[in-house]
C-alpha cells in the first residue's frame, strides 16, 4: 500500500478529540449515498413509466398507420398485398374509426370511439386479445341465426353504461341520411360479447370494438376502410419502415409511425427525466460541499503532520494525493452505499407494488420500475466525478503548506 493511502485512511479514522471531523465525514458519505439512491430510484421510475406507457399505447395502436389522402381506401385487399411485401412488416389489418355515442336501455349515452377491426387479422397487429377479461375477438362476428353483431367494450365504459356480457347497446351517429325533417341519426344495436381492461383509463372508458363489416354497414362505406394498421419487426425501426411503405405506395397515401404520432408525449417524458436528473444531482453537489468543508478542516487540523511529512521528504504532489484519496474514499463509499440502497428500493417497489396510483389520473395503477444498467452507471460515475472535483481545492491548499511556517512555534 502506498503511504498516501495509509495516511488518508488514518485521517478518516479520527481520534476522539477529532470526532467532529469524523462526524462531518459520515455526513458527507450519507449525503452522497442519499443523492445516488434518489437518482437511481427516480430514473428507474421515470424509465418504467415511459416503458409501461409505450407498451400500453402500442398494445392498442399499431406501429405504423397507412391512410389515403383522398379519403377512405376503396380496395384495401390490394393495398394489404403491397404493404406486406415491404421489408420489416410483420402483419397488417384494415380498420375503421368512428366517433359515436353508445347508449344502453335505461341509461344515458356515453361518447366513445368505436373501431372497426377484422377479427381474423387484427390479433396479429394489436394485442387486444391479451387485454380481454371476458369474451374473444372472434365473437365480434355475428353467429348463424342472429342479426345482432357483437361489440367489445372497455371496463370503465361498460360500468358507465351498466351493461355486462350479453346485454344490448346502441350506437348512434349523427352522419345519417338527410330528410325533409333534417338529418336522421344512424342507429345500430349490438350485443356485448367482450370486455377488456388495459389499465389505461383513457382507453377503458372511451374505446369499443366492432367487426369491420358492422362498421362498414353503420357508416355505409360498402367495402371501403379508413386505413391499414401495420405491425413491424422492430418498433424502433418503425420510422424507416414507414418511409419505405410511403415510397412503395406513392404520394396518394400517408404512412405515419408510432414515434411521430406520439412525438410530443415521449419528448416531454424524456425532458422530464433529464430535468429530474439535474435537480437531484444538486443533492450530490451539497454532499460535495460537505466534503470540501471536511477536507479544509482536516488540512487546518493536520497542519503540523503535513509539515512533518514535507520535512521528511514528501513532495507537494504526494500531500495533494493524500487528500484527494481521502475525498475519493468518501465519494466511493457513499456511491456504493447509494447504489445498493437504490437498487434495493427499486427491487422492493417492483416486487411488492405497495404504491398505488389512481387509475383515473395515471395510465397505470401501480408505480412502474425499470432499472437500466446505463442509468445506474451514469449516476455512479457522476457521483464519483463530483466528489473528486470537490477534493481538488482542499488538496491544493494542503500541498501549499510551508513546513517552516507550520513548525515555527512548535
């Protein structure tokens, strides 16, 4: 062991008359540990929130959406054949989008978004079948002997309408035929054949699904659809794949990926994560000031020892290293304790989920946690770097101690 390390450790193990310095060293270690722990937990929660939100959005929405600029697509099957030949496309399905009102017998109406999907191919693009608590996607198609088509409702939407499996609801649309008495709204009766629960209140309270044929009849679209939903192999390559689809289909169509459609949301989450990192890094800056004050007091207390070491041949660089090592030991100890504490708290939050969130405010009911090794590494490196910078000025002051002045009156 180099003697600089030995002297640094001896300074940290202060004697009783230097207990105040030892207490400040302990406070400095605690400050670094708390800063590191808070940063790890907050970044894990922010990352988990973003990941959970992304999964829920992509569960009910496709990776790429293709629409015709002139209106509904007249020949969706021919367009499907073109799109599925593009590299990176896994599956595609047609869809219809309806803003309507849903009513039930004896209850008022609720505004909702009704999406017409193809029961045969929709399961390959969206994950609705995994969110269903009752029923199946295949039940949307009316069986033999019945004229009433099926509808799948969100959990909160079904509760607002006070309906359950097998109950009837009515779809009302203002886009009806024009008569001398005015516009007559379109009305379609459906039977509830499924209920889904995504965990996102926005979806569960305002989204419903019907079959593609039902939606086409309701809007008098014939065989036309509003667009295609596409699932890709790599969600992060969706912009490039959307570009290839756009190039293949030509200027008459518009292909939009999930990143561009939710750009503002995820940009805000990224900015918030960066801001939280900066704000919580101030905790480590406070700990760095504690380290500075600790080392300055040690320099003042150990003036005679520094002079003796210099008179015995220690160089100014060696004296400077002694105090740099002392601050580095404080920083490393706090960082290690903070990393252990932060990972422990994240593990407890992930396993026991004892923090509940109101579902009508947040898009999830429990606090999500996702620990990224890169985040932990960046926090640890930042903490060590800040504490190392905090040692430079006190160490430089210690290296400037003049042995003659320090020992003049001894």
